């Protein structure tokens, strides 16, 4: 059993609404509709949606109206409590661990990864070794024409991930790719877009590292976040598996700016016209 964990707990504060359920496809499909569709075609068995108190009702309503009639779905609630926002992506995956029984993938609900990315991830998880997996995109294939974006630069040694360096306000100007950190970039670099594949053992690492994180930051800290990368960085301390880097040739599509919405709609309409996806996606 291989599950797709969809991180859909965002509150939509910057976007001005729940962008994870925004109807961008020709028949009102969200980006996670296409992700689940592609993942199932690539051999994944079911989907686990990580939701927050704010997102659970709109996400469930959207799922129930379409993909939930075709794909087994479960939910995991990431509670923020008194915090102004949830504990972060690492804790989101941790709460999903109770709903998975084997290897699993992790994605953002509001990103469009395309079919070949899920095929590569499924193949990597099925190869029988103990490696975890990150599907890395080529940097130039992830940029927005509407402004700068944050990107995680994958540091790779011998095909395995050694770290992720966060770069901010990455944008293309006058034929050059610039960023706030001043790192020289060609555009060919592999970057993380939160498309991961994990073995079940990763859940134990997450639990141990989240406990250590909470002890370190203290209950008074209301803003620090425990990220997936924090647990990945801790893998050597647990004597665990490494993370293999798999490059995808696909073009990434995300919604950072409101102007990205129309671009996404046009691209999805084009793919439907070309027969890549049916419409409606979930008849």
C-alpha cells in the first residue's frame, strides 16, 4: 500500500482564500485533483489529506464532490491550538503517519507537479532499497513570471541529498537568475518543491525530532516551525536511510501570486485540449 499525503492545512492568509481548493481546471478542479489523479495513474493506492481547523471543511467538501467518489481518502487533522499557525510541514507529515501503512509520498496541495514526476517517484519507491526519495525540479522550470519566489536548492553528492539551501526572491531578470542570497545560478540546479517519498521508518524519525524541537524552542515560542527538512537533516543521527535525488523533466506550476491563477487555468485548459486530462477529471 503506497499512499499520497497531501498537505492541505494552509490558511490562505497571503492568497486571500483557500487556494488549495481554488477551481482552476475547466470543470472546477483544484491542483490537488490533478495530483491525486496523476498519482493513482502512477500506481499510488489512496490519499491522506492533512487539514487544519480552518481548511478541513472546504477541503472535505471539495473532495467529496469529486475525487472522493473514485479514490480511497482519509484525513489527518493538524491542530494549531493557540498558535497563530500550525507547527510546520514536518508536523503535518507526522500527523499523517497514523494514516499510512507503507511507503508514502508527500506533496503540497496547491502545486502542480505533472504526471512524469509521480511516475518517477513511484518507480523509486518500488525499487526495493531503503532510500527515501526527493523528486527535484530544474530551477528554471519552477520560476514565476510574476515575481520572485523562494526555492530550496538541493545539495547533492553521489546522487544523494546532503542538504537543502533556502534561497529567497529568486527571479529572472535580463537573462540572469538572481536571488537575495547572491548565489550564482545557471537555472540548471535541482530544487525541492516538496515532492518527497518516504519509507515507514521516517515516521519514527519525525516523532523523535519533533519532540526534541518542542523541547528546544519551548511552549512560549508561537512562530517557529518544524519542517520536513529538519527531520531529513537528522537522518544521519538515527542511522537511517539516505535521500536519493531523482530529477524530473517536468515544468512546475505553482500559485504564488494572484496573477499565477490565470496562467494555471490556461495551462490546464491546454492539457485538456491536448487529451492529457479528461474534463471533468472525476466524472
